[in-house]
């Protein structure tokens, strides 16, 4: 079963929920946690783990080989991203604009733009005492998160069987990285806080889930601050709220030190049990 | 005209609340731009009026004309994004996966595929309740060109600032280090980093600063919830010193921040707020360093 933890707004508790839920569920299930927030991966900061395996991840970009090139300019014409330009007697490639569609390379009449691998990030596979943890991180300056997310999902599919509960800590927002991180999930848990910002971004995230036709549920974090708009909205739309994690400075302090919560704060454990019960009804 | 960009790496550190507060302090000499086009929130605090909206088109989407298509599969063979689905032998485009590269249309032997321009969102020009020009946007769901929409919002804000002779463009950026953030940094004169003294706050600050460094932009930092964890706060302060980042303010952990937001106000509008002075000091320091 694949469970993605997502949110429109950043900083609402995706990583807190992902790491605590993974640890909690791992007491009686096979669990693999994957951090797909490749721009700012944080889950690993909360886990004691041992590195099992590491690999570089690449994206494919064209590299100009001038030997047979006739400077016909076809490459420039077929590139919709302006990533290949002919300037006088040179063909210039801008890797950060390239989407690796291969059109310039495969449509080149003289095969002068062979595709080559360019490192965009690293994937690490860790073992915590109770579960597997995978993290990918984008190299600073690389702009496209989606190809790295895609390759990380492939790694999970290849290395873990379907009896695992696969938890994905997703990036914030509603654009392409989130779509990639949630589109294969059996359940998306949207975590929010009961404030005007949290509510506004939750509605965007909910619209995204409707668009993707995803099964989803809501967890409210820092419950007790703000107002009741999130509760009322979910009631009205028949969206299940499967946990309410209380607002508590103690939780913020534990979090600040990179500590897990569920074994220290009984209310958090109770809320995770509630999430776990909901997941069991879907199995 | 000087451009100030507020970013954080990590989400939820108080970036938008602080940007809106700085905007209030800057008065009418500022054009405000919300470049967190994925999950824009600043309008909640600044309550723009008299909005003029425009559609934003960027990139393309492949469309197959089934009357012409022979279902030969050439498009399927070349698509690197798994965006051509085959349903009972019929080739269709998966709109969310299509990246608009146009390769399929180029290899289609019967010209059954066309690329249509993609409406990826809307951008708006308005006036805030403080009578400032405000440019913001909303990216369409799952849209792919957030970096380009960010650039559009920024360019419009800059044009207004030049035309109206405003001293500052104040930009609220998005979390992360990817394309929208890169886009919001380009051309900036000063970067305000908003962080919090947590393991993840510091981790993400370091990564996003590595990106800022590539642009050689002068940076300052506001530590929000500074008293939550003094050891971590000191670690951040040491990092700021080592990297020559201006330490703009320490803001205490204070739930009046959230209370102000719940009333759709900025914290600097709350009477007798100690935080108001801290943010005001930060604004003065930004002015001195820009």
C-alpha cells in the first residue's frame, strides 16, 4: 500500500507525520519511508539510521559532437524549451532548460547530439532499527525535481514488494513535483494547520486531489490555534479528518531537536493510532 | 529601484507573515509581489482590491486528432514522459504527464498531433489595503511552468515600480531550492532568509543559502521562534557569522503571530506588540545593507 503525506502549505507537519507514522506502523508492519521532498529533504534528520547503499542519479542531456555536424539548425528548431541554440558555428546546450525529451538528439540527421548522463542528485538507502528509509536530494542549482522523484519511485517499485506499507513524504505545493509524488498513491494524507493560510492551501491541495481522482484524508496539526474553518469545510465536503495533533510548545521543542514524538507524547501516539485504524479500513 | 526577495528553504517558518509585515512598514514606496505561485497566501493578509487579471500561457500540450490518427504508435515510441496512453488500441495523451516537448507531433506520419498553448494559471495586479501595488498569481493545478509564472509576476512588479517611481519591489518566494526559487532570485538586490531554530530549519537554510551564493546576492536572516531552542539558534547565528549574512532579527516564539493571521492582519498592526519593533529594526537593517 502506498501512502503519500502531502500539504499545500509548507511547514504544516509533513515530515513530522511521515517519520512518526513510519516508526509507529513499523512496530507491526513492513514499512519503507521515502523522502520525496528532494529540494529540502528533512526526514533523515529525525531518524537514527545506517547507510546501506548510495547511488548517483542522472538526467540525460544532449552534448554536441562537432565532427559530423553540418550546422543545419534542426536541433534548435525541434527544441520547445530553447535548450539548444545554434550561434554562428557553435551549437550550445543549456542543461538546466533541457527536459530530456531526446528530440534534438534522435532527430539530428548526423547524430551530432548524443545524449549523456548528467548528475542531478543522489539517492541513499538507509536502514533504521525498524524500517527502511530512502532519501533523494537534488544538487543545488538543479531546477527540476520531477525527474529525480520519478527515479526514486522506480527504485522503491524495484526494491520493495507490495506487502510493504510505503510512506512518501512529499514536497509542498500543488505543482508538478507534488503531482509526481502523489499520483501513484493509494491514499494521500493532507496535513494542514487550522489557520487562514493552512485552510487556503488545504483547499488548493484538495482541488488537486479531486483533479487526480485520489482517495485522500485530512490530518489537522497544531489543533487548537486559529479557527474552525478547516473542520467545518471538511464536514461540509464529507472529507474524513483522521487525526488532530494538538498545538503544544513541547512538541515544537522536541521537533526542533530532531526527536520523534509518538514515544514521548501520549496524545500524538493516540492520533497515530487513529491514522493507523483508518489505513486498516482501506486495506 | 531595489528588489528584496524573501525565501526560507523550509516551508512554514513565517516567510509570508514577515514579508507582509515588511510591506506594511515599507508603506507606499513598495510594489509587493507574491511569487509563491503554488500556494499563494499573502493576499489573505493584504486583501487586494480592484484586481485586474490575465491568463498566463506557457508551454504546450499535445492533442491527437482521432479522425486522422492511424494508431501506428510512433508517438508512443518516442515519448520519454509516458504521456501517451493506449486504451483498447487508441492512443491518447495523458495531460498531466505531457511536458509539451512536441516530439510526438514531429514524428507523426499523418500529422494527427498538434500542440496547443497551455493556460497554466492567472496573474493579477491589484492594490493592497495599504494602497500598495500588488502583483500575485495562481498556478493551475499540476502545472509545470511555475518558474516562468514567477518570472512574469516579478517582471510585472518591476515594470510598475519603474513606472510609478517606487523604491522597492518586495518579493515573497516559495519554499525549496528548485525552479520557482531560482526564478525568484534572479535579479534580486537583497535576500531575506527566514528560518527557525530547528534541525530542519538550519538544514534547509544551509541548502538555500548555497543557492543564494551562486547568484552572489547579499543576504540577511531573520530567526523566527528564536527562543524555541537556544542551542540551535546559536548554531544558526554562528552560521550567519561564518557566511557573512546580516543577522536581522530574533523573533520570539509567540502565538500572537498566529492570532494576527487568524484575524487576517499582519503582526505589525497589533497594538503594543514587541514583535513590531523587532521587525521594524530588521527593516531598517535591510535598508542599510541593500
